[in-house]
């Protein structure tokens, strides 16, 4: 079962699991379906916060739950109550839970000297914010701790995603560059010399990690990022190339001036601050796996690495179900 199936990550994940031979129930708030899914994908409505509805949908049990819409301890408690009905789970978390050695995080970035100074790259062992309910990062941290505490009762893979990108994104981070080009605004201003990085992760990379976690259940935390972490300036140049335009980029070595409005067109975090270490997700001896078109092929799990090709998935039994 995939929860949040019609979101940008869920849509691709459903297709990837079907390719691997899973029977998939696609659960979402609206109960819709993607036109690319096979007809045998079962699309159902689900209120993520309705405990009874989730329990009814699980029925006698499923082999796998992929959850792109788990955000707090309430959702973690659902897993604790229903653990005996779930073989394993893959839950989408976030790199927003990391903090630096001085306790700065995404939650403090708008404070004076509040932007975190992360190591580059950021390992999974990096300290995280205190669990709580006040912010997105604190809620995700609380969710992670509750899920990992389930231990052998329910193997859970947590994917700490970077900046997710791909089709069906409602608010693309690249929109600043895209919108200016058709308007003829060919001069843009980038803060910090355009060297800022926020490690991206495509929906295809996430789907690939999900399918590998599904084939090798376990309790673990993995950074989820694309093989490359382009700078803000490099992202702008890539957008220009796709759109076939030439622009002028003005690079500022600092950020916004004191009192400058956040709506003013100065783009980019401080350089080198958000780059994930993906070595744990890439480690392990080779084993065959199916890789969907567009997927970055060097993301993976310990003990399992991907090879190109679109043949049948090996070592994934045909009767495995994600109902």
C-alpha cells in the first residue's frame, strides 16, 4: 500500500513497485489515480488522520506500506497499533531535521546568524533537532524516534529527503528562474555568489530507494539525494539551457541587506550548507534490480546495488504484495 499515492513522490513510487511485481493499493485523500498506472492498481480514498479508516484499509495485513504523508507522532502511533498487520514500512522523512553543532537548523534560519553551518556532506549521524510539535522539523524528528523505537516489531526504512523535484510539484523551487524568462526579465541577482546548495532528490531517485528497501526490509535511516548537488547558479543555467534563453546573472557575495524585504529577488542559501552524504544509500555488493526510466542508478541500500535494464526483477518473489 502506498499512502499519498497521488502526490509527486507517490505517483512514481506506485509505478516502480508495480514494475517489481507488487500488487499495489494507491491510497490518497481524493482517491484519484495517475493515468500511467496499470488498471490493476487499486485506487482508494484515505483520510491519513482517520485511525479507523487506515485500520480498515489494512484489513488482515499487507507486506509493505510506503508512506509519503507521515508527519508527526500521531502517525507514528498508528504504526505502533497496527504493526502486527504490516510486514515492513518505508516512510518519507526530511533533511530538515538536521541541526549543526551550535544547535542551528532550518527552524532558526531567519534569526540573526541563525542559518545552520552543516558539514559537507551531511552524514546520517549528524545531530537532529529535538522532537516536538512546534515546527515541521521537530515533528519529523519525533516521528522518526517513535518509528525506530518499534524495532523488530516493524522494520522501518526512513528516507531523509533533500529538496524533492519532479513532475506534479505544486511549488517548484526553480520557479524563480522559469517565470522570469518568458517575462523578458533576463537579469537576476543571486546571493552568496550563487554557490548555495540545497541537495536535490528527484521523485525517481526516491522511488528507486523505496523499491530497494521493499526488497530488503530493515530498520534504518538513509539520506536520499541525487548523485549531484548543483549550486543555485548551476540550476539557473540548466533552466536557461532547457528554455533556450540567455540571461545575465549578478552575483552578490553576501545575502540580503538589513531591512531588505524577503520578496526582493535575491536568491540562494549560503554556499555549501545543505549537501547530504549518500554513501550509506549507495553501499553494498551488486545485486540485480529494475531501474525505471529517469532514475539515478547509484542510489541504493546496504547490500544491494542497481544495474541498468528493464527486464524482470530478480530475487523479488512474484507473489509479494503491497495491497
